[in-house]
C-alpha cells in the first residue's frame, strides 16, 4: 500500500515507538530499510517526569553512542514535565527530515515515551 503525503513523497507509511529508559544512551526508534530513506512526518513525545529535551539523530543502531552530545541533532524538541508534545506533517513536512540509517533518540530525562511516523521511499 502506498500513500501520497502532502509533502509530495509517495511511499510506504511506517511508525514505531520506544520508551527512553536511560538518559545517557541513544535508543533506536526506527531502523530504515537498506537502500531507502525515511521521511519523518509525525513525532509524539510524552514525558512523565521533569522537563526534557528529546534529540533525534540519524545513526546506525550499533553506533548510536557515537552521536551523543557531540553530533548535531536533526530535530530537537522540548517536552515539559507531565506533558505530551505532538508534531505533525504540517510542521515536519516543511523541514524535510530524511533519515538514511536509523532514527535514534536521546533525552535529558529518563522515562520519556517517543513515537515517530513517516514514509519510506
């Protein structure tokens, strides 16, 4: 099944979620199929504890640690304590965030739940 997004990308919709249980390491939220790209079209983060910053990087799952604080995040979102932040295609579509290997999330607070959605093409 193929879906035409308003960004003009035709591809296969995908989505994954992860609970970021440790703020010192990266978590692979979505692994991109080899030879394809994943365009981020939705992002949801729920934070149960103190204010958090969630950073998304494009990295191979085995090399996520190398992209810690030294790399430049593709997306950085502030999630207030006990709140949920949702970004949809109206916001993310203008950014054209394409991941080549994997969507890896880092957070400043443990216990943040993250969901990413998008299209592979």
